[in-house]
C-alpha cells in the first residue's frame, strides 16, 4: 500500500486538510451504460439546484479555491477539476466520455465537489506520495493539456516528480484501459473528514458496481 505524506507547505496554507486514499484491484472497460445513467441523473439534479455562481459556495470547492489563492494561483484561470466538471454540467455541455474508470472518478468528484486524482498505481516510482506545492519551472505534463505551469498549485509527487494536482493529473501515471491497480486521492481542503470518508466509500461502491472490484481499502491522511 502506498504511503501519503502531507508536507509542511500544505499545512501552512491549510492546517485543516484531510484526504483519503482508495486502493483497489479493478477491471476497466471502454464504456458503461449504467454508469452513464447515474452521471446523467446527477447532472439533471444539479441543474435544478445549482448555478455556476452558487457552485462556488459549495464548501469543498470554496475551500479548494481559497487554498489556490493562498498558494498564489488564480482559481478562475486554473480551475479545480471538480469545479470545472460541475460548471460543464450546469452549462448543459456533455461530459467527455473516456473509459469506465475515468468516468467513475468524474462522477465521484461531481457528487461531492472534491477534486479527486485517479491513477494507475503500477506507474508510480517508489512507495510514497508527498503533497506539496508546485515550484517555478517544475516540469509537469497534464493529461490532454501538454506542459502546464504548476507553480503555486498543490501537487502530489512520487520519487520521480509530480503526478497529480487538483487541476490536472499527469500523463505519466494516468489510468488507461489496461489499468488493473487503481489508486484514488480525495482532497478535502475543507477539513470535513466525515464527508471525505463518505466520498471514499462512494467510490468503493462504484468500483464494486462497475469495475468487477471488491472495492479495495482506503485510509485517511491529514496534516
């Protein structure tokens, strides 16, 4: 099982941070019709309850935006992934369909508003992930985005370098159809451990339903 460390850098800007790490053996597929029915149902519910302005008041999203500002990053220019996904839903745009694992993580992120990283755990270098803050000029290739400037973004690093930020995960460790060893990181910058655990358990439930998994295990980590 991977170890996750929260650095002093993060503690200084978000002492209440709490995260959860889910690790599971999975079977990925190109598409799940039943999963997309869940995604569409949640989208319809959100369009009835939220606007692109009230979205920013969700505690999970508001807290992530505050941490971006504290780290020196503009959250409107480098939107947290959860906010970007929900905004897309509220604007009536279709979510990008990738594969069952990616779609499942997107659903879990939309449902709770936390930015969630999903990774092929077999691609990590070493056995420890450390959550810190991106440095000036630090190389980072976002999935489908090319090189991005992560200076001032919260970033998880393995022994080789950055693997995940709340805006975009890294190409090097991304999930693919062949992924069988999944690791998921839930970022609770609002410090709500109960809700972070609910999100982790929701992901386990989705993995059991759609990825021929027993749901794996999860643990909580904090500053």
